C-alpha cells in the first residue's frame, strides 16, 4: 500500500482556492496516471484523447482536518477522512482581529502569533494521534496553510517525509513559526516559479516544485457553449452601457490590495468618472470600500456571475505572489486581468492582461487599467488561451510525477 497522509486545517468544505486546489490534486492521484510530458497540451472544456499508457500507480490518500460547515463533496469518496474536533479560532485570534492595525488592516502580529503557536501545538498532537493509529506508516505526508507547522512536526517525529504547499503570505509574516517546517520538507510546492523564488529567498529549502493551480473547468462551467451563453447573456444585460468600463475585483483583504484600492478608487473617479468597479465577496475590508462613488458591492455570487458582464478583472497582492486562480477563471470567459509584478502573478496572467510594475504608483495603475480596457478583446482571447496552464489534468500529471520521483 502506498499511502499519502494529508494533514491540514480545512479540506472539505473548502475554505478557499488553496483547499479546492489540494482536493483536485488528491482526487487525481488516487487513480492510475500518465507521467507528465510537457508536449501534451490540455485545452480547458475540450476532452483530450485518452492516454492508454497509464504508467503511474494510484495512491491511497488519508486525510486529517477539522470540519466547519457543510460537506461540499469536493473530495472523492475513496479518500479516507479523519475529522478532528479542533476550533479554528481562539481568544488570541479574536483579540488579534480586534486590535488589528488601523492602517494595514492586518491582525495584531504578537497576538496572532500566540494563536498560531497554540493551534499548531494542538494540531501536532492531534495529527500524531491520527498517524499512530494507521495500520501502516505513510510513504509521504502533505500539509499547507496556517496549521502546517504542527502537521510538519508530527510527520518529522515519525520519520515521515512530507511536502508542504506555500499558498499565502502567512509563512513570510511569521517565519519563526514556519521556517523549520519549510526547511525540513522534502519538497516545497508552489504555484509558479515566481513564488518559488520568493520562498528560496526567505527560507532554506531542500527542493522546490512548481505545481500549477488545478482548475477543473468542465466541473465548474460544464462546456464552452455554456460559457459563451453566460457571457453573451451578461453582456446583453448591459448593452446600453458597453462604453462605460466595468472592472471586477473578487475578494479584498490587506494582502489583496485593500489600502491600495482605497487610494485608487477616488483617483479613478476624478480622472475617469465613467469607469466603475464591481466588488465581489464579503467582510470588513470590502464593506470599508463601499463609500466610494464608483464602487458597487455584490456579496458572494458564483464566479460565473461575476465574470459574465465585466470588461476587465483586477487582482493585486502586496507581498506574496501566490498566483490567484480567479485570473484564469476570468480567462475562460475571455476576460483579461490587470495584476502586479509580485511572485507568480505575471505567470498567472501570461499574455492575457497587463502587469503593473509598481501598483502603488496610482498613475501607473490607472494607465494599466486604461490599456487593458482599450485592448480587452485582444487580451481576452489571449487570456482564454492561457487558461490551459491551470487545466487540472495537466496539474495532476505534474503532481503525480513528482510523487513518484520523491519515493524512487
């Protein structure tokens, strides 16, 4: 038996893109697969010829995580799940949020560090108890996100080699908590070489592997005809305002540009009053931007609703370029993206959008928005073509091949 033990805070239901991505990868390796071949091109929403040479054996996957909310069914039923009773928040995390920085919006660093230390200590114990009950020691472990330091400690104590996925800015903000887990991993996985370079610059690592975000486009959007219909109906709904630029932003946090947007929106209102920003998602940061006259809040909606009638998608990060899957989800609808030059963001956009070298320069940001809007049809087609980089079949093949390499 070849078992992978996966220990992370959340997996199903998914807390976000990182959890969805890991689910897709795990679902892909429990069946026989083909060794990755760079010459194989996967086109989203188009079936690829069946590869009859399945030379990669399937893995057995066992997972340990906490359950907060309804089961979404993202994980294949064949994957074993062990649900632990461990609250995701604590007194310290609550206080950290209450005394967050008024300028940046980030949680109080010292209080949040207390929370991270405590929760990782508790998760290390829970993960260890789970591992000790397994009938056979796993060949590999996998972890990611805020509880990864605890999972890594449990793996290390039992001599289980493990991979760690870096998905956000938390390890960079709290290196004293996560550096040991990162340095002792047999492989640090990042979506994009840009983020990999950021990790190498800040941490000592054994190996870095670029595992592109896996997006099951057919599972999310059915087929190309459905995508075209959604887009056509969306644009028809604003047929009288097609000459008024609409920019779409999905999710805003301190790391995803809150402070920058607070400066950008009033500037655009002065110099380009016909332009409008549609914000999707919820939370304190989005609500704090609602007072801008050129902003409309839409709350949580299916991503296809957000991309059905917009012209340009916008996504920036302040410190860590962790890719941003919505860039390529916008691309499937032929929508280009304006993003920053940090980490893996340029790789996510490719030729399907505009890269702002310094997004804190509001004049430069404005110029990028205008350029992208003026070239939205040309860049939208390139964005659609670039979506193949995140096709889940390609990502799973890369990941499955890496697993075989690590145990060979």
